[in-house]
């Protein structure tokens, strides 16, 4: 009897030990499966678990969020922007389809938003360096609608007036840009500032330069008209333009005349930059064919031709092209009231004398840049 009881107890102990061992083994196996799966999850899945969705990121800074979460948001935003660009990219590498204007406006807005949140302030890749009253403001406003360009709206005058403030100050003025975007600024007085080429070259020898040129006689009259609007008591145009009107002796020291002697200023720039780094925009063609001129600017900057004739209309009141209104605006975008003002009337003989004065400078300028602007 006692033997049977002991035998039964031994079988019970064996069964209990077996079940306990199986249970412990299953627990260990499940633990290992869960642990291993957690370590081999993809980056996207892993970060998705650890980084909570940030639906209101546009109104919040990324302070306090883990660094890898911030990076994930940057990648997500950039991928979304790239996907939009890819879906609306023109089939023709030089022309965007007529129906893509609103989509590109959306891409531009998206890129600006992403750049403002995640971009960095960088020194400019390109500069509009001249010339005053040539059409530089128009070029700046037109190129700014490109989604891959961020431009400073004001003229910083760093390389002529504020150079002693240093590059860190200059960089701080720039808009935030993504690595794929171009940073641009415009200061027309750089072209006639003797120290500007050397200073810009010291910043970067790879900087691209844009110069908007115009018939120097028309440019001088426009320059005088602007000054007259601010200082009504200045002498007449003829008195300022000539040392001796009777013999046609032009006063080349007057700034309005000196700016138009383009070749003299260009020779200074060519000491520091290759001619291939300088693009010349025709101020006249910018009025008659803005899409063509801006197409060449985009080519020069290495951009896809997104700005086309569908973006412009001719404003007969102002006498120059304006940007068609974006879908987000009720008004078209034209330059300010100071642009397109009526020039003062100048005697035809004075104009002919100035054309004769500029002719040798123009011819040498044409030969140097390899293009005849047909100002004579």
C-alpha cells in the first residue's frame, strides 16, 4: 500500500516538473521573439513607435523633441515636397505645361514653409550686382516665384557699405533655405563699387553674378528722373550731363553717366571672376519678352525652366510686364509705384550726343561679352 502511494507521488512530481519546464521554455521563447523583433524593426517603424505624430508642427518649435524625431519630420516634409514636385514635373525639360502654374505655386509655398522650419541661413550662391535703373527689381521679383530660389527682399549693401560688419552679420540677413535651394540677394550698386568683386570673390569664387544692363542713355535719363522726384531743385539733366554742351563734352564723373560705361566696370570684375560666371540680362528684352529673359536666367542658375510666359501679362499703364495674380491673391503682382514712372523730356540733340559718347564703350562691351545689345 505504501509502495503504491509513493509510486503515485513520483508520477505526479514528474508530470509537474515536465509542465513547469515546458511553461518556462515557452515563456523564454516568447520573450526572445518579442525582443528580437523589436531590435530588427525598420527605422520608419521604430521611429514611428517612439516619435508621436506632430500634427501641429507648423505652430511649434522642435525644442524638447528627441533629435531623431526632428530628423524624421524633416525627412518626411522633404519627401512630401519632392513627391509633389515629381508629380508635377514638366515632361519637357525646358517648358512647364500651361496647366501646371497652380501646382508649382503650391510647391513654392510648400518649399518656403519647409525651408522656414528646417532650413539654414547660408551665404548667397548668386548675386544680382547691377545695374541701377536697369531692371534689377523686376528680375528679383520674377525669379523669386521659382520654388528652388529664396531671395532677400531688401538690398543689404554688404559689399559696398556694410562690409565691416562681417560675414556672420551678412549671413544672418539671409532667408532660411534647404540644401537644394539657391540663396539670392540684389544690390545694384555692387557693379560700380571697385572693392565689390574682390570682396565677393573672398566670400566664394564660385558665386554666380547677374547683371541687368540697359541702353546707357535711357538708363541715365531714368536715373535722373528718380533723383528729380526726390530732389526737385537739382539742376537740369543737360547741365549735369555736360561739361560743355556746345562742344558736346560729356561729364563722365557724373554718376548717372559713369554707371553706363559698362565695360570699365566689367574689366574690374573680370580680374576676379570668369566671364562664364556672369550672366547679362537685357533690360529691353525683359520688357518685351520677360519669359525668354527669365528662361535664360534659370538656365544660368542651373534651374528648371518653371517661370514661363504663362506667368506674365503686359501692364499698359506702367509700360512693363507684371506677374499674373496667384490663386492665393486677388490682385496681380506689379512692381511699386516708383517703377515705370514717366521720364523727363530730353532734347533729341542731347540724346544723340550721349549716344555718340557711349558708342565706343558699347562696342567694346559687346565684344567682351559676345553679344550685341543693339543700343546704337
